[in-house]
């Protein structure tokens, strides 16, 4: 069941990418039966604009009953993403339902990049700066993007 569902999710995002209906997705790489990597563009209205980031999706054989583990492969300065790339996102934890797809996860990550969740910190330094000084937060987020992401 997991392989079939991963294949359908993969086809859905590939179709959207090729139709141009989602400019957030840049490229998709199938690594193995239970792993894909997706290159995304930083959202326009965020400090990550013009930078490319790579996400790793690791699925279990119980997908979609269990969410995939999704990590950023590039370092990113963000309140909800720790230095190892792990993402704090409700739909990847307690709010997961088997109806969610890879595209839903990508859409949620895009929203998270634009609007960090101050209440669920996964990177305390970034959260503190975001809460206290958004201008300095954006400056530091851009510096990290320049250092660790790919300029597009």
C-alpha cells in the first residue's frame, strides 16, 4: 500500500510541476522506494526568496497511516526548523491524517516559511529573534540562505 500511495503522490506533484500550477516545486528526485527529495523555491514573500532548498522525504512502509519524516537538507534559519533540518509542523506530528499527501505537506511547509509558528519553537535562537526583532531575523535568515542554499 505504501509504495502505491507514494507513487500516486509523486505523480501528483510531478504533474503540478510540469503544468506550472505550483511554482514552489522546482525538481523531484526519486532516491528509492521509500525516499524522495524535492527541490523547492523559497516563497517570494519571505527572507528565503530567490533561494533553493532541498527536502528529504523518508516514508515508512506504513505510509499513509504514518507521516513521512521530512527534513531540510540545507541549513535554514527558521523558528520551526532545527539545525539538523527537522521540521516542527503539526501535520507531520499529531495532526496527521492519512488523507494528507506530499503536496499538502509541501503547501504547509511553504506557509511555514512565510509565517513561522512562534508557539512551537524548534530552534530557540531563531524564535527569540523572530519574536523580538523581525528585521534582524530576516537579515539573519537571508545570510543563512546565502551561505547554505542555492541562489536561483
